[in-house]
C-alpha cells in the first residue's frame, strides 16, 4: 500500500508538514500583531500556494537546464575521460570506457527531466490538502476527544501532536537555514570558477542537504561530475570538488550541530536505517521525509509503555525524548486547548 499509494501519501506527508509550520506562524502573527485568525490563515494559504508553484516551476526549469547543458557537453566530457581514467591502467580503463559507452546517459537525463515535471502536479495536490486541513482545524480537538473517549487521554494526544510539530518545525527551519548557507557557498565557488549552472547546482545542493549524511556526499559528487562535464579540466574539477567538500564538512560538522543541538537526539544508525527504508519505499522524497517520520515515531513510542523499547533504540543515548519538556505556551491553541 505504501508503494502503490506513494504519490498521494508523499503529498499528504508534505501537506501535514506545511500545515504544521504554517500553524505555528499563524499563531505567532495572530497573537503578536493582533491580526484576525481567518485573515492570517487565508494569507498563509495564498503564500503556500504561490510558494509551492514557484518552487515547482523553478525545480523543473533548473533540472531541464542541467539536462540540456549536460547533453550539449557530453561529447566534450567523453573526450576527456581517457585522461581522467588513465591512472587505472589499460585493462581497467578499457572496461570502464566500455561500460560508459553502453550507458545511455542522454536517455537517463531526459527521463530525469520528465520525472521533474511531476513535481508540479504534486504541488497542486499538496495545496488542496493544506487548504482542507485549514478548513477543518477547528474540529481537530473535538475529534480527538471523541476518538479517545477520555478528556485526559485526549489532552495527552494533543500534547504528543504538539511536541512532534514543535520538533519537526525546529528541525526544518534550522535545516533550511543551514542548507541555504551551504547552497550560497557552492554558488560562489562555481561563479568564481567561471562555470555555468551555478544556480542549478546551488539549488540541487540546497535540496539534497535535507537528506542527512548521504545528501551532502551526493551533492558534492554531482557538483564535481558537472564541473568535469562542463570544463573537461581535471585540475579544475579537483579544486572545485575539494572546495565543495570543505564547505560541506565545516557547515555539516560545526554550524549544523551547533544550531540543532539536542533538538532531535536521534540514533545515527537509526537515521541511516530510516533513510534506507523510506528511500526504498518512496524513493528520493522518502529520504527527505525520513527524519520527520523518525522524530514522530520516537515521540509516539516514548509515550506508549509497550513500544518504549523502540523509542530507546531510536534515541541517541538510549534516553528517548517524549517532548514533555517543550514549552506548551508556544503551541497553537487548536492543538493544546
């Protein structure tokens, strides 16, 4: 079911995350600026719709630009490959060249461009989901209470939901800022090197950095390959690759942990398992959603006695955080009241 319904489920998961982020923003705007809640909600929904459509069209445009540019430079890169692989020896070099010749890179890249166009249809579905969530949010507390049949249990469920929203929101906000800084640094590197596709590579770096551990490695590898495709210069490829690696290393090991701190407290091995599972089920979108899903799973399991061992395994130090220490005053009233 997860595989067959992945388009709808991925759109629903993204819609829930956007709804969570926007609910906190609406609550802050309404309470501090004294804006009517209906007006803040309407403006938020319009902003989400415009933002998603802009992001979708930008991704499609940049992917198409990368595809067509890479295809145009394919012959130049193929001519430079013998120089890059000569250190492997004649036999290994011949086998690699034969394998690359059999690989239809042009067809693969055109298929990638076709898949990117599906982002736009997914964005429309996400907008619809978020709109209906806003329309029904006033009934969420009543529905939870009727489902549980116990006011105390319903209050606990709302606290769990609020804690999950708080942790995921903080993770996404911090990760967005860190990814933006990384993407800006990569853009500067490409511009200083006089290479094309600086904007496309920066956007790719920004998106892939949301995938823990693996994303930064993949982004650096793709950037280095594109440098070689665009220039055919081994020295320039090496320099840009080292520069991008240093940026990823410094930001990923200094800035990211400093800002996130103890917000997640997830097991590194658990994160890799989550990436592998959701990547196998939902592909690349599943890898983006792996950490938010893991955060929700750990908090829920920490509140259920017979599932607490799962939360212990998912936590970093074996001390699962159930979110009870979060400041409940910062929650939207629709969830905690």
